C-alpha cells in the first residue's frame, strides 16, 4: 500500500463521521497480510481467523488510541501480533504437555489442517518455531516470512533494533539445532 492510501485511511479514521468507512478500507487493505502474520504464530487456519477477527474488534474498539503517529498497518499489526501471542499463551496454559508431546502435537495439528499446504519439512520448521520463546518466534516470523526490516519491527514491537537482531540470530541458531537433532 502506498503512503497516499495510508494517509487516506488515517484521515477517514480520525473523523467520527467517516471512521466506519476508514475501518472497512483498512480491513480490505490489510486482512490478507495480517492473516499471514497471525497464521505464522497461531498455526491453524480456524484459530488464525478467530484471532484476526478479535484483533479487528480490538482495533475498532481502540480507534481513539490511534493518533496517526505510525502507519495504520504498524498499529493494527501490533494489535494482531499481541492477540496472537495472547492466544498462544492461553493455549499453552490450557494444555500442559512434555516437550516431545508438544513437538508432535504441532506437527500433527498442521498435517491435519486442510488449509496447510506445506510438506513435512515445513511442518518441522513450524515445530521448531513453536518451541521458541514468544519474542524470538515473533521476530523470526516477521523477518523470515514477511521480510520485515528491523526498523519497522522496532516500531511495531517497541524495542531496539539491536535486541531484535539478537533475538533473530538466537532463533535461527535454535532452529538450526532443532533440525540437526531431528536428522
């Protein structure tokens, strides 16, 4: 999306008379991109749709907190990522399993998902990613899949570029170790 469209959405969102139109435009413009950000954290199609819907509800309810300081996508991505991480934490709290069970659970869940179109290697990568701590998992997925710049991530996650780079490199090392141990 170009800056003019972002500016148009910001203007529509800032006016109570045009907020609904701006919000609808925002949803149309960013739904697919946000869906994939959520999906890479949450993993399954159905859960991703639910989490994304909750994120849009939170965005709608929080429109008064958006002052236009950042891009619209950055603001709504922050909401979607936080909602995704909250979902994953709730899921982990509901099911206490051993690490081995957790690994096979992720793979089994992915392979059973009708919308998962990856192969076994992709399922293993998702297993490895699911074992990362929340911050490392988020940084890795944003950098690896979305090819997001560290400067953008810094705005999105409200942390320094240096710590993001360190988190990414630690995540890559852990994923490499995972694959080496599963040969």
